[in-house]
C-alpha cells in the first residue's frame, strides 16, 4: 500500500488512466477574497436529514450540472439523489432530496473553475463526452465526546463512472484518512490524509472502492470539522433527455 507523506503535486491523467485513481492538487489558487467567499459557503450548509442514528454529524447541500462536451457547464434544476441498497448499505433504496447549492456558489468564480479542471482531467482519461455531475458540499463535525464517520457506509463505491473528492478545509480536527481499494482486493492501493485546500483524490468508481476514517477534534479543541466538495460523474447518452435542463451556463 502506498502512503502519501509528501506535498501533493498536480493531478496526472496518465497515472489516473493506468491505476484507476490519482491524488494531487488542482492548479487553482486557494487564497484571496474570492476563495474565502467560496469556502465560506460551507458555513451555509444545513443538517443532513437522512442520517438517523448513524455515527456521523454532517451538514450538506447538493447540486447538479450538465457538463457538455464543448465545455459548457449548465446548472440543472432538482436535487434528488438515489442509490440502491447494493451500492449504499446505509442509505440505499431511498430517494434523498437535499437543499440546493446557493446562488452565491453558482455565481462564484471558483465553482466553475473547479468543475472545469476536474471534467478536463476525466475527459483526458475517458474521452471527451457529456457528463451529468452530482455535486455534494459536505461538512462533517467531530465533537469532544465522540468522533464522526465521514462515510458511515464504510468501504464503498458510489454507483457512478468517476468520483472526485476535493478537500476545501480542515478545522481543529485529526483523522479523515482516505483509502482506495481495487474491487475485491483487501489491501488498499493508496492511503492519504488530505490537508491542503483543493487537494484532490479522484477515482474510477467502477474499478475502485474507497473509504475514509473517522475525524476527531485535535488535542487542543472540543470540536472540529472537515469540508469537502465531492463530484460524481454520470454518463449522458443524450443531453436532451437530462431532467431539469435550464439552458443556461455557469461563467
């Protein structure tokens, strides 16, 4: 198993194509007023109403974007999200409807830039095509009396073609180590604790499984959190048939 202990470099499409996963950092700045405004969007997430008794406390919002092969990013109406029980042991076979991404997010400079760089990387590996993107903004909390599981379903795949996990921020917490497994293999291919904004783990969701360890407050704090932006890639046979078309574009 590879364990990353170095400063992440750029994401490499050739490595991604060969191994089914890649780890690195997006080539975008994570500083300045625009970045601070974008990262502050995680303060506006709302409690996940579907957690029940799961060992996790998290806030989230969800959005959908149609990434056209010509580079246009079309926001879509509708925030329904469904996974089968075979895919998601914890939350499968129920239609989850999340609060949408805010207008501030859709109008931000960083949101489309993150999506475009991620789409470009996937298109280098899969070939240029249309994608329906599911975009999850998630904040997982860790409290003094217990840790929190960012992925209560455990080791899993998500039922998509590709998945990208972008770290946005960590605040007064430890843990949150991502592991990547090849399907049906017990030994992890890779393990990393992402610490830098826009550090990214991207994987083929059909070839790989992944999990992430619990987070806990650091020794000087009573609470902490970990913010991520997760992008699901779903193939689109015909863009005209995608639900929620707005025929608009992100700038």
